[in-house]
C-alpha cells in the first residue's frame, strides 16, 4: 500500500528533495517536489526547552537535535509517502548557525546521502529565507525585494534571479526578532517575544507610548533596533529613578506591546519603501520568523508604495525555520548542476554583504 502510494507520488515529478534544517532551535525536515510542491514539512520547536533562559542555549539545542533528527526525517519521508531511494538529493543547512547544531543535521544528511548514493547540497540558511517567496510563488516576477527578519538576522536583499541576491542593507546591532524577544523580556512576556508581543498588542493602542524609530539618516537601508530596546527599558525604569522597574499589566501592558511592535514594523516598512523607491523591482517577498507577524503583513498590504508591487507573503509555516525552504533553494542549485562533496563543512558565520552566492 505504502509502496503504491510512493510510486504514484513520484511518477510525474522530476526532482524530489529532502531538506534538513538544524541551525538553531528547530529540528526540521521536509520533502519538496520540483522546487515548489511542499509534500511534507515537519518542524519540532525547542521553544519549551529554552524558555526559562529566554534564549537558545547552544549545547542544549544540539543535544535535542541529536535526539530528534532521525524521527523527524522519517516523519517527513512518511508524510510525503516517499522512500529515501526515491529522492533526487538531500539538502541541509550548512551555514550560518551554531556549529554544534549545524553538525547534527549535516551528519544525518551525509549519512543518508552516502547510504543511498544520493547527491548532497549544502544550503545557506539566510539565503533560504531570502528565496522563500519563490518557494511560495514560483511565478513571482524578478527582480524582487526580499526582507529577511528573524531572531538572528534582519537584512534587505535584491533578488535578481533565482540563486542570486544583492544585500542592500543589514542590521547594525539587534535583529528585528531579537528586539522583539528582548522587548518581551523587559515587559515580562514569555519567550519567544515576537508572538507574545503580537498577542499582547492586540488589545493595545499603537500610539500610546512614544518610542523611537531609528532610520540611520535619509539614505541608509541598514537597520538598528538597539535604541528602541533601550527606550523601552527607560520607559519602564527612568534613568534617574531609584524605584524598581515598572511591571506593566493589563491595559498598560497592551499599550506598551502595541507601541513597541508598531515601532519595529514602522522601521521595516520605512526601509522597504526606501528600497522600493530606489530599485526598479516588480515584487516584494518576506521571510524569517518576524514575517509571521500579522501587523507587518497588514501594513505591507496597506502601504501606498509597497502594495503597488506584487506582494508575496508566504504561509506562516514557511517563514519561521523549516526544511522546505532548504529543499526549495537546493532545487535552484540542483538545476544549475551544483553538488557538494561529503566533506562539506559547517560554517558559523553568514556570508559577507554585496552580491551573495546562492547556496
Ligand atoms: O526565522 P526564525 O524562526 O529563527 C531564526 O532564524 O532566528 O525567527 C525567530 C524569530 C524570533 O525572534 C521570534 O520572536 C520571531 O521570529 N517571531 C515573530 C513572530 N513569530 C516568531 N515576530 C513577530 N511576530 C510573530 N508572529
Ligand atoms: Zn531563520
């Protein structure tokens, strides 16, 4: 029965790629057919494991990946109804990320590739977020602006063709998700901060508290969020005050959350507008955990400049870390004839700015 289902599934596809992602605190695997058809997408989040530290503890994360990776890969294959031998290639995040975490996914991918004689493809995690728009909508016209906003990275790219992007700006300090995580911590809201601030903000007034929007001058496409976080801190505990920091509740908490979220969204929208006015783009796509934010999505759709572009807002499950985006970008590399050796290394750091290789 399972064999018949597998054969039926694979009959009309030309590639079937398994994507594995373990760079941070999600153990994820997915099967994608022909670079766009997500056949399975299994994600195990370690949020509960790290919640009490309000951030990801690398050793705890890699140990959990080790425990989970094989069942997650098996689940992804089973959900898609395929056997390893049906796969065209195995793709895995090999940069950037916590090396101990990356190595777990890479060991699993290499073992699978070696055992079944499958090609291996290493994928850059940030570039996978950059290309998520193409996974969600392969007809998205290029060049496109691509905003990556996550817990570890916030940057703006010009996606010129599948596999090639130019970084237009990046954060000079905190990532947008990091700013939300730190802001939530100051407000006494649970980790991760993005969703908890979004939830608390629902009942709040966005203009209740005056918080700064750092735009770094009239021309910059870079981001800065550390001043916003400090402003929230000093709102709760004025610098000269010897009183303990305010612990907001109820209406006040909602107002602070809504005002803080609006300040983050305002900056993202302002930079996207600047970039759209400067570059002749056809489309705009978003990726990374912060791209799940409904207020950001609403503002993109309302903005008079940005809504003139083709907006590609991927399903929420493709925005936060997942294996499908890894398989999606690997498909682009595959089509260009690229393959990696089993000696492929894990690299902690992101690629430098300017024109970025696809990986
Ligand atoms: O892309 P991701 O899953 O992992 C990284 O590569 O960092 O992003 C995680 C980040 C966290 O900072 C989290 O607070 C934020 O995405 N996030 C959100 C939402 N869901 C997750 N931020 C705003 N609104 C959300 N709904
Ligand atoms: Zn990510």
